[in-house]
C-alpha cells in the first residue's frame, strides 16, 4: 500500500467518502473506536478492517490517524491544457503555488481555496510539497472538492492562463499596490510564493501585477497559508459586492 493512496484522519476520510472524487478501496479503523458512525455509514459498501493502535501507527508512519484510515485511488492530477478546454467561466479564481514545500502550508492553502470557491490549484512538478497524507490532513478534506493541476513550468503555465483570459496577480511583501486596491474580479490567477523566498523572479516577471497585504503591527510578515487565506477572502468579498 503506497502512502499517497492513504487518507488519514476523521474529517479527511469522511469528506473523501462523501465527495466520491476517487474510488475508495478499504477502511481501517481502530478497535473499539468511538464516534465513527458517520464514517461507517458513508463507507457502508466497503470492506472494514479493525486494527490495533500499533498496526495503524505503522501504516501511517507516525501521522495522527485519529483511529481511522482509508485506502483509496490516487487523487486525479490534471494538465493545465486539458483543464482550460473544459472550463470557460468568465469569473473564476485559480490559485498558483510557487515553491510551497511545507505540506501543512500546502494543505492549508487548498483548504482556504476550496472554502472561498476557487476553481483550481496549480503547482509545479518541482519545488512543491507532495500530495502526501500530511498535506491531505491539513486540507481537511478540501482536496476532494477542488481541481489539482500540475505543470512542469509555472512561468509557461501563467502564460497559458493569460492567453485564456486570466489576469495574473502575485502576492509580494514589497509591492507598491495594496490588495484592497486591486480589481480581482473576472478570471484571476492568484500567485502565492514560497514560505521563505516569495515568488521566484521569473514567476514575478510573468505576473500582470503584484500586490501586498498591508500590515501595521510589530510582525511584518505572514506565512504563505495565512496570506493566501486573506487574499482569497478579498477575492470572495469583491465577488459578493
């Protein structure tokens, strides 16, 4: 059983079963675990195997499994060209991740994107967190509800988005333009840079404009997932007005 075929934790497992985005194969639960009725109901057609805590710990390699583990087919990873052929919405937000390598940030951004109605997540083949159980757990089931797109070259991917009518907006701490002053309606690709280095130069050059979140307290920076959540909320606010 491959680690990328495991969904770990109660909320991720339940959302995976509810979404039916990918086929589930088998459910593993802790002997005498309580509070699993919603999961067992959603998994009623699956074989269920009861295990000891030690057996579950071994399968999850130390991840906090909360007494439940689901074996599933891998998440579908799409090509940008194929996604664009199927999506012609005139008002859509796509989140582009440039070098997000921490799985918890990766998953948290996906969670915020799904919660704010983003259409897809784009990430590079290299310098990106894997779609690991840790990332899936941080996403709290959100990976089951949003399209995941991998591209071998982010800069070329941004060019394809622009050709398809997307404005590319990058988040950068030193940008002169404020997030609140930026028109984020219509087809928008929101670029989030890495935790420590921000956007790479080639990616920043590919943006139509860059913007910053104004901060006034003694802390002068936010991590990638917090920045993404604020920017996505602003995208949502503008669409509601």
